[in-house]
C-alpha cells in the first residue's frame, strides 16, 4: 500500500528534471544563436569599416597620385609656366611728354650741327633734290644734282628738257623714269601756275606732281622757315621706338608728334631725329650701347648693348666717316662726301 503512492512522485520528479534540462538546453541554444548573430553582425560591421577605410585610402592615394602626376605631366610637356618679369608701370601722358622733350634737348646737345642733308642753294633745288631722294640716299642725290642743275637751273629750263635726257641725268638715283615725269610736271606747274617760283604754302606745294606732305614740309621748313615735321622712314621708326606714337601712317605720326612739341621745335626736331636714326638708331641693328639717350628710350636693348661692339655700328661723322653732303655747313664736324666717280672709259 505504501509503494503505490511513491511511484508517481518519482515519475513526476524525473519529468520535472527532464523538462528543466530541456529548458536549459533550449536557453543555451538560444543564447548561442544570439551570440553567433551578434558576432556575425560585428564581423559585417568590421568588414564595412575596413572596406570604407580602404576605399578612402585608395581615393586619397589616387588623388595624391593625380596631383603629383599633373605637374609632372605639365613639366614633361614643357607647359610649366615660366616666371614672368614684373610688368612695366604704365607711363602717363604727362610723363611721356616730359620724357619726349628731354630726348629732344639731349639730341640738340648731341647734334648741334643737325641740318638737311641735301645740297641746295635755293628752294627750287631743294624741291627737286627732295623728290629725287625717294627710295635712295641723300648722298646719291647730292652726287647727282650738280650735273643736273648745271644743265637746268630753273623750272623753265627743266620743263623744256627732253625726257630722255632728263632720265639719263637722274638715272643714278633709281626709278628715274617716274622721277623724270614728276620733275617735268612740277617744273611746268611752277612755270605756268606760280610764275616760276616755288610756293611757300603747304596747300600749294602738295598740288605739284610728285610732292607729298613730307616733301612739302622739307621745303617749307628749310627754304621758307615755316615749321614742319618731316616724317621719313627714320623719323617714323624712332618716334615709335621712343613711344611718341604707335601709328604707321606718316600723317598720323606727324599729328601725334605735333601734339607733343611746340611748333617752333618741329623743323629742328625732324633734323635731330633723322640724324640719330641714320647714325645710331639703325633699323636692323641699333647701336644701343653707344646711344646717349639710352636711359630715356623704352626700346633700349633691341640692338647691340655692348659699348665696344655698338661703337663699331656708328655711321658718318660719329663713326669717323664722310657725311652725305658734298658741301656741308661750316659747323659740320665730319668730312664732306666725295663726288660721284666719273664713268669708266670704254676700252
């Protein structure tokens, strides 16, 4: 009777023990699963961080590589910009005018004997010589005109000349046919319209065949004492180098320079600038190292700057050589030019 009630109690205890064991196993399994999931999540997060860091490093490395490669590529291609010289301070109009007038004063001291380099004794001879001087040197004209004026000293004489005879007399000056036509035309105009006299007004002079503003200003300034600016190739070149103008057209150069200098200076300014252009400031190779006005010239350095080498480039009296006139003024410090050599005798 006593064994019957104990049996169910033992079974119950065993069942409870089994249930507890099952619960413990389930809880352990669940805990392990949670831990495993957490570990997996942590691994994923770690991998993401690692990937992000790697990507960042890669991007930084690529950028650094590009940054390094860019100047290297430029240098290899020769495109690395060189350091520029500091820009020259712009010159005001007032400063340019002061500098220009100082250049004129310096040239006046350098060439106190400046003069027209064509031989002449009257306005007609000067007019004819100036027309002949186109596309040749004053020296060649001066060597040619003695024979010419010996044959036809007046406009009337020249107008009556045989064209072929006139061409032969002026042949050494070049372009002799066109020049002969101009001389015959202007001589006839002087005879018929001006009573055989050269007019003293620019408006009249420029109506003569072969006479433009340059020729008219030469005649007015040196035969009549009327101020004028003579813009030949030398004057135009130096006016641009000195920064007085940027114009190429002769009339525009004349107008620009006329605004800088008083009218009373125009004729002598022309002689001084032309003298300097022929002796020092040459077209192809200026003698910068031997130039007295180099400190005032914006174009300094375009030519030879070595003083000894530059000295060898000087011409006419500055180079110890004859000038262009056969009969220069009394105050000219150089040697007269030689007359034209007589033609060789036919054998």
